[in-house]
């Protein structure tokens, strides 16, 4: 699963980020590079932590865990900064594009709440490895929606529209379903190895799916658009 996370995170962003950096034609703001570096470092840390436990090096795993807590806190701060940047970039294209961007940033910002919740639950259960690792996996899979979404947009978006504000949060649903299949695999693995689906999955998976679906009506609500406008004005 850790290997799959790294592959999806890198491969999903290759057309719109890694590949463009290699070609020298990525025009994003510095905050985008910071955000990308933090989140991809997190996926590499997740892989490293999984490998350490698999190798029986639990003390090293715990030492790196302290670094992981600090890294996660920095990641959390980068998400609203990127959201604000996306709104201002879209606003320069026109009022309609700005409105679409204010709607769409509901996806990363509400997803951030899910990340924080599962990370907190995982840290609270560090003395219960069966719970800790499952909550960490649920959190990691929820993060992959962004990477998988880039795949769908790259393959299915009309020519010349890649990079433009998406038409709405609903376009993220297929990507969410695709990455959620990893959790289905994890639950099947539980059923085959321990005879039942662990309660962490039975709690976590419905919450992830609910967030992925509810973000669509929330993103177009007056309350959300008002919040997004307020957030936009924090950084000019």
C-alpha cells in the first residue's frame, strides 16, 4: 500500500507538475513548489515508516514519527495558502473563473479536515499498532484524491483546458472512487487474514466517502462562498 501511495502521488502529478518542471514550463507561484515538496516528502516518509516496521525497526519508526508530526503541521499550513493562491490566479482570468475557484477550493480545504482528523486519531493510538496503521492508511488514501484527480482531468478534459479552474467540485468524485478502491482492497485483506473488517476501516471509510460526496453541495452554498471570499482577502 505504501508503494502504491508513492506511485499514485508521483504519477498523478507528473503531467501537471513534475513533467512541466522537467520541461521548464511550470509557471506556478513559489508556494506551489513548497506545497508539492511537503506533500511528496510526506508520501516518502509514509513509505519509509512502513518499511521500518516491516523490517522490525520499530524504535527507528518512532523516532521518525516525531519528525512526521512536525512535517504534518507544516503541510497543514500550506493547504490554505495554496487555496488562496488558486483563487487569486483564477480571479485574474475573470469573475466567473474566480467564482469557480472559490467553489473548488472546498475540495482541498474540507479534505484537510479529514486529514487532520485521521492523523490525530492515528497519533492518539500509537500504542495500538492495529488501529494506528489503519487510520494512517485511510488518511493517506484520502490525500490521493488530488493526484488521481489530475489523472482524470489530464485524460478527459477538452484540449486547452488543463490547468483552468474545474467546472465544479463534482469532477473530483470519480477520482475519489478510484482511490477508495485501495481501501476496499485493505478491507478484503482484513477479512481474509483476521476474519473480519477492522473497526478503524468501518469507521474511517464511510467518513472519507461522505466527505467526498458532501463537498459538492457544500462548495456551492452561500455559507461556503462567503467563507472562501473571506479567506481570499487574508492574502493579497
